[in-house]
C-alpha cells in the first residue's frame, strides 16, 4: 500500500513537471497551427482596474500615452474601484488627453472590470494592471494575431523587472515565470495557451462575457474565448514589464489569492475539461492548472512514504535523504533570507527550492480555504517600493 503510494506520487510528479512540458514541446513541433499576423490596426480599448493606485497610476497613464499606436484608435479607461488615495484626482488630470475615468464605489475588481468592459467601444479589449509598463510597440504587436479569424484572444509577454536586492523570492519567481513563458510558446504553436496573465492580454470585444465574482478574471476571460471555439494565442513580442512581489510574505499571499480565485475559476468552466469537445486543451487545462495547484499532495505523499519505506531498502533511503536535503535547503533560505548573504551566488541558487516550497505551501492553504467556502472579492495590493 505504502509502496504503491510512493510510485503513484513519483509518476504524478514526473508527469506534471517533466513529461507534460515535454509533451507540449513535441506537440508544438509536430502539430503546428500557425497564426496569420497582419498589419491592420483596429480600434483598441485599454482597461485598467485600479484601487488606491495613486503611487503608480500617473506613470502608467504616461506610459500608455507614449505608446506607438494611433491615438485616435486608442481608448483608455481607468475603472476606479472605490479609490480613496487620490487615484481619481490624478486620472482626472488626464481627461483632456482622452483618458476616461470610471469612478465606481468599492465593489471589488470583477464588478468594476465588467462595468469597464461594458463601457468600452474598441473592437479589441486590452486588459492591464496599474503597475505594468508596456513597451512602445506592445499594442501593435498584441493586435497583429487578430488578423487570423480563428484567434479570439492574445496573451502578451509579461516580464519581471530585475529585483534590486536579488531576493530569494524574486529570483525564484523570475525563474518560474521564464519557464511558464516557454510553455505558453509551445501551447500557442499547437493551439491555445491555457490562459493569459493579467498584465497584458486582449480579446475581441464581441467575445467578452461578464466575469463571475470570486474568480481569476484573466484566466476566466481566457477560458471564455476557448469555450467559444476561438484560439487564445501567445504573442512573445508584446512586452509588459512588472516588478516582482516586494517580499516573501507578499508573494505568499499573492499565490494564495491567485490559487483560490484560480480554483474557483476552474469550477466555473467544467465543460472545458471534456476532451470530446475541446480536445487537447482539456488535458492542458487539467495538467497545467489543476494538477500544478494540487501537486502539494503527491509531494507530501512522496516524502512521507519515502520515510516509511527507508528502512526497507537503499533506494527508498536515498529518496528520503534527497528530499530531506531539498526541503532543508529551502528552510535554510527561509531562516537567513533577510541577511546580507542573500546576495551570494549560492544563496541565489538555493532560492529555487525556497520559491518552490513557498508556492506549494500557498497552494495548500488556498485549497483549504476553497474547501471552507472562502471567496476573495476585495483585497489590498502590496506594491514594491521600487516598482
């Protein structure tokens, strides 16, 4: 029984972290679905949902006004979710430049986003975060794939700005995100990306449907595109730059929030798990999203079963030892992460197991909260000081 648990855990972990990415790579090479890209420039509405973003919103608007895209084709909407820190006053200063302020009472991101999308007039809706800065040609690159009638949405390329102190969290997050971007490329080459990131993505306006409350809006909007049998593709040249979380605790809470809302988002689209209707995308959604968030369970089962079986043979003894070393290294980073040695090269290397454990611990807490029926409608975003 315990031995079976060990090998089932091994197989699940290998499939999720190695075999499935390998399958995506091969599928992208063998089963290519090219995207027709054009040079036409449709009308675009950029939607930013902001709550108390006075420290960043001015720089964000200056960034958008400097984009290399015809100004008469660009409509910018800032939907303020009950901001009380001067965000509305700052945005109002830009109304003469064509920026529209939609000042709403505090209701949470989803109702505010739905209201903004309803008021948008562009053929293409672009969604962005208040602290994400776009490359000058980001919108031009983002709209090019819409020349292909099979494309309903486009995910841009989110890049993390290098952290000034090289913290354990930022290095782990950047490494993880670089790998995730590569997965998006492979997914897009053969069909659709699993979902976009909130920093930069776009959909055809006619495909937008009101987003249910308590879910990850970027993911669910992506799912809705695929559910309508359009492609959600990746455009690697549409760059958005965003700072990493300011601390380990902030990143932990962000991961918990993302997973809670992400799991609720999956519950909102059960039909997408039917491979008879959505083919490989169903496997992709199961493997890339659900299994990754649930991976903490096979990881714990593997460690505990290894300890149980260690006395029965050298193989299990080595397996238990290697896992103990891995988790011990992660814990050592946790203990010393605030000290100056955090900038040492060896510390940077050890940031990977630390970030891996931090993320899976957050996913475990998120699952427990979902089981308890918790919903996350309102939250305060913690920005880094150098963002």
